[in-house]
């Protein structure tokens, strides 16, 4: 069974989803009295539900990056900041993900989700700058800014909670779609206050995590400069007003911290190189450019350029040349996650799955929990026609990580190879769920039920339970 790739929907549709939210049931029965007037409007449980629904909607746009290494890096960087984020509720966990888009942007939304655009990673010129923008978003979460805006909007205008949420999202500069900017105008001051707070607290997070606090003003300056030269300012600025004093305020605040230079990690340099390749409009031109740079030794970072060159060859389907370029790098850096996983990717495309398997097995000893290592390994088991080993690898994955769409794509393949059509339907159902398509997910489970036709009571019970859960979720989605 082949899944049809969902057609591209612009992010604006995901945002508009919020406009459809009519009312959020004010159930605070399960809420402890925390004396938080804002929290009374939306319970933690509702916030998590709305956040998860939103995440599924955003995935459904097809904009969420499927690049395992880029996502793993952003989570790795984010995990260095999280210990210093003062979360008001323990059961809201921070979840980072990457949006594959050239715009310079990042945003946080309900339920602890933080989106980082590949454009932002690429536009940053140091890891502290990137961490600065991420720390700012984390501060919006820890200070519950979206929640506060909802409550205050409701006070200002007689609107439904759903409408208030929409207005709040519009007021959150990073989240807005410019189309709707007019709506947010009346609350510009309010946003500015929140921005100042997010800048202040974000910088504390940045400094505590031992990044350079100047990363934040540096990132703002970079955005401000790029808007001077380009026809169009970066999204972050369109939607995230860089008022007169913002750079100088953050700059003088950064001065109050002890100066700390922090070199970029190799992972940061390699991930940026990877994004440069992925977003190139003319890959052959880029390859020529790297060749010239490497020949004349005019490179800022030789390792990153050599890596980018090998990866660009692979992206241009020049697999043997890519292999020749990555092999010496891989031999020189046997413990580097990005280089080793990329070498395995190239070996797989170059019809050398056995070599890739050995490479990943060595790497798994160094990085037993790595999402990229485990999922690439499961993929290789499918290539090597070892579906049982693929299943075992995926089962292990599920015990340590939350499954993402690519997990269910691999599961579907493995189940299909084993001739387990019910398993294929179930994997498809979960894939649709993660992509915000509950109705198609339920269709898959109903097909599985038909196929089972009461032959196995245990399977029947499992499918019916999951169907009931999906139906309940659909009902709750309709209510908000
Ligand atoms: Zn902000």
C-alpha cells in the first residue's frame, strides 16, 4: 500500500486552524488552584491537547524537516538550554522540531513546541546566535506569553476563547502570518513588553548554558543588516518588530555578563553545511564552487567544506564521487556522528549497504540513543531484506523515543515485507494521525478490522480500542 504524499499546504492554513477554534471548554475541575488568573482560561491539559493538534496540523503542511541529522542537532542544542528554563508546569515538556524553509524564523507555541527554521540555522554565523534565538523562544514558553495574551485579548474584546487564541497567536510576533498583521496592531505595546521580557530571560538562559550572551544582539543585528540588502526583510523581522532600542538594550545587557567566547561545535558547522547543500538552487554550480575553494585552499572551515562537497555530490546523484569524497573524511573522524551517518547514507545510495551496516553498528556503540543511527539502521535492514531485524530495531526505538512519521514509514515497509497486512494498515493509520488526518487514519484501521474478520480476538480488541481513541480525539478537536 502506497501512501500518497500530502499536497503542500502553506503554513498559513495551519495558522488559520486556530481561527476555526470556536470555544475551549472551561473545564478546570482537574486544575489545581495555582492562583494563576491566566491559567484559569485554559487548563494545562487543554494547552497540551491544542499544542499536539497544532503540531499534527503543521506536520500535515509537509514543511517539517525529515532530515534526521538536522533534527537531532537542534534537539541536542536545545537540550543544552532546557535545564535553565524555569518551566511553570512539570508536565509540559519542551519539544524542538525543524521547519524546512529558507525564511529566517523560529516560533514557540502551546504545549512546549519550538519550531526552528532551516533559514535561521543557516543565517546564524555562530552557535551562540542560533542558541540565542532559541533561548528567546524558550523564554516565551516559560513566561506563558501566549496564555497571557489570550486572557488579555478576551478582556479587551468580547470574543470567544478560540478567537482570543487566534488573536494571541497573531500578537506573538514570531507566529504570525503577515497577512493578519493588521489584526495584531492594537496590541503592539503588549507584544513589545513580552518581547523585552523574552529577551531578558532568554539571555539569562543563554548565559547559564555557557553560550556567549552577545549571541542574541548579534543575531538581531544580522537580521537587521540582511533586511537592508535584500528586497524583503527576514520573516522574523516582519513579524517580530526590531524596535529602535532592541539591539542596544540587548547589547548593553550582554555587556553585564562576563565575556565568554564559545567556539562553534563541529556539529553546528556540519549541519549548516548540510543545510547549505539542501537549499541550493543549483547543486552543480555549488559543487564547482566547493571544488574551486578546496583547490585554492580558500576556505573558512576546511572540514565543513569537504563535508559539504561530499554531501552535494550525493544530492546530485553522483554516488561514486560522493563516496570517494566522504571516505577519507570518515576515516579521519571515526567518532563524528554527522560524518559517519552521512557516510552510511552515501554507502547505502552507492549500493554498499553491507558497509553502511558495519559503520552504523560501530556508531551505535558510541551513540546508542541516537535517532539518526537507529532509524538509518532500521532502514538498512529493510534494504538488506531483513524485516525481522528492522522490526526489532524499531521496537527498541519506541522504548526510548517518541515515534515520528519516518518511524511509521519504516514500520510499514517492514510489516509489508513480512506479509502482515494488518500491521501495514496500523502503521499507515499512525502515520496519518501524526500528519493531522484522523479520518484517513480511522479508515486504515477499519480496513484492518475488515481484513481480520474476527479471526483473532486479540487483534480485534486492539484495533477497536485504537479506533475509539481516535474517535474521541476527533470529537474533542471539534469542540475546541
Ligand atoms: Zn519573541
